[in-house]
């Protein structure tokens, strides 16, 4: 197949950087050491320089977190009291305790709050000496077996420290949510300069000092996962020690999350929202096999060509992104869950991304020697494309076991995608020459852009041209990408922002919320909105019929919700380019 990108006047380095192919483009990704610092933050209280945070909502409570001023430690740690109340005046204390902030944990503290009523909003704070922290909010999940009417959260990733503002964080704090999901690249370390535990801690402190990020944490619980920005570009299970452990320890110190393995550093986990949503979060970094490097370094951009033996390695049936134990854990959840919706959260996307497709209907009808299904030139086998057999096994499982209502959200790419995920993404009904019903869509995936801006891609791709011509050129790239990847329904290369997901007993809605991150006063707006009806997935192979039709809709109305939740602030405005 001839690549639809041929003939385009495009700088290879900038296109690669735009595609977020982090394994191949390590030198292009920003690092903390070569980016300007944000304006000096103004902490609410220097006794708690990084604010407060709450973690995963559980039916009886949550984890709450803060860091105390290291100068308050006289040598034996700092005793910190914590309190939880139903009201922000703390007139009645529902739960309380003490925890010690120690230098060996970077003076970070975690408290597991338990014994709270299910499905409610509560306020929390910390105290030591005369210093009282700002007040944060935590959420408890609905009780097991209950039938909640709604779950709403945002999902996001990739917050750099650049010339852009953290206005997407402010916009998320103004939404009506139950929690925020952050898929990683919460920090960006230096590949060559972040080595020791103190190095990693310094990066965490730098990023968490942003006041708008602190405001978001205080407003909503955050469900956090790691990506490679927290480790080193393209991290896998072979990352050398002690650097690997240093990175993981720093993550657990600064994230509002407790290690369930007492030092094993496990982050894959399962959240449940009554009988409405079962939410497994996948660790696609710390247990995965070594990535397959690009084997065609010249041309438009480095690619992995599966016609060469080094590229065909992506099809190795033993390659894993999850590891055997985590795969079995995911398999059990998908096949045993009785929740209406199964929502898979993954740091990088399942969607296949190619520059050229070797598996057309004509080729499949008369395959040449050495041909392999789904062959082609892949953009970035640093993602699920590099673990082809395991991805196929997950999708076959959903189809074979008729696992209904599977929605996937992910990040990492800095690019928006929407698509139906099939076991065989080259068996597409409707393509010229195609025979048969086609491989069914077993899930729908939504991939968010970044939270902060990369350099302006219009100027990077088409310098010196009028704005209209620049944007036309970027849209031509988008069209060319879709031409090479007919299994992908949507791509957007321009905007920053986050995804907004709403689950109800009959429908899942996903909104792509974009914002101009170069405007300190920017507001968010919905660029695209998608809806999936219960019973629609997997497509055409289960007995249940959809409750209603899949549609592209306007944004749903946002009503204030949650016990003691503040009214939601309207998010209006017009889409603007954010680069």
C-alpha cells in the first residue's frame, strides 16, 4: 500500500515529536532540566508546601495525603494529626488519627481513612503544632451491590512545565465530578539527570508546587497511575537498579495511594462503583517486556517495519505489556464482573497506529510468502502496538466471552483519538474488496490530548505560512493519518485538554474538553461528544439489544452533585487553537 503521507513537505523530527512516539523520540521529549520553571508558586500555607490530596474512593473511605515542611522536623519526625468531617467547619469529627512525617519518606504522609458512610462527600485536614492545612474533599464510593445512577470523572495525562498554563486543571476543578483519573506523565524527569531518590523527589516537589494543580487535588480525589515520565523514556521491567526502585518509591511517596504489597510497588488495581462500573486500571510500564525499537530510521519518521525480522518481533506471542499475573487478574475481572459497564484504564492506547498498511483486503486474499496479519509500518511500537499478541488476546477474550459494555480510556500520546477496538483491525466491513461480516467492535477507546502545550505545531510543521494555510496543512496530516488507519474514527493534533466520562445505567458519554493553555484566563469547551448505549458492545455478537442508538451528541447538562458538593461552575467559551 502506498503511504498517504508521501509527497508531504514535513519535518521528520517535528512529526515524530507530535505523534508522541516516546520510545523512538526520547531526545525530543521535554525534561525538567531543560524547561523554564513556572512562576514562583504561592502556597496557601508554607507548613504544607505541596497542599493536600485524596486518592481512590472506596466504599468506607479513601487515602489522604500531604507533605509537611521538612524544617519542622527536629530529627525524629513530625507527628501529624488528621481529621475528617461531614462539614467544612469540622464541627463533628467522623474520623481522625495521627501519622508521623519522616525524612525517610520525604516528610510525606498517607492516612487510610475508614469507617465513613458509603457514597458521600467529606472534608479533611491535617494539623501539627499551630499549623493547620487547607481543607480538602474526599469521596466515598457507593456500597457494593448498590445501584448508583451516575459516575462522572475526567481522565487526563501529560502535564509538562512549559510556557503554557495549568488552566486545564482549573477547568477540571470546576466540573461536576466524582474524581479525576490521571494516567501518568504527571512529572517529566531528565533521562540523564534524574537518577537518585533525591533526584526523583526534587522533580515531584517542583511539579506539585503548581497552585492550580494543588487546587484540583483539594477539590477532587485523584486516581493516579504512572507512565514513563515518572521513570525514564520507554521504561520497561529491565530498568536498572537502584534507579527503578528510586522512581517507584518516589511515586508512592508523593501520590495519594497506598502500596497494597508492603514494598512491592503495585499500582494496578480495581475500582468499583456499585453495580454500575467496574474499573480495572492497568500498569503497562513496570512489568512489560523490552520495547521493539524502530528499524527504519530514514524516511518521513522512524518506523517499525514488520516486513523485516526485527519488526516482526512485535508479533511474538510471548511478548507482554502486563505480565502473566496482571493479565490473569484482568481476565478474571472481565469475565466475572456483573457491573453494567466495564471500564479499562490504560496508560497508553490500544489503538493501532501505522504509517503504511500491508494487510489490505487484496493482500489478505492472496498473501505473499512471509505475510503476517496486521503487518505494516508502525509509528510507535512503544505502545500496545509493540505487544500485538497480548492486545489481540484481550480483545478475543471480550468477544469470545461476550463481555458487554467495555469502554477504554487512555492517554500518553498528546493526541486525541476515538475508535472502535476490534480483535482484527484489518478485517473491516465496507472496505473495497472485503468479504465477510468483519471483525466485531468489542470496545470503544477514547484517548485524551495533553494537559499542557507542546510547541505550536503549526509553526513547527509549516513555519512562516499564514495561519489558515498552517491549519489546513495540519488537517491534511490528520486526513492522511486516517487514510492509513481506516479503523480509527477520529484524530486531533491541535488541542490540549481532558476527557469527561459519564456513566449511567443506560448510556456512557465521553466528551473531549479542550482549552487554550496559553491563555491564563481560558475556559474549557466540548469539541467532540460521543455516546454508547448499553448492549451495543460487543457489536452484533451478544444476545442483548442496545437500549438506544449510538450517537454523537452535544455535551450533557452538568448538574451539581454529591453530598456537600459545591455547585458546578459553567464551562463555556469557544474552541481556540492551543498548539
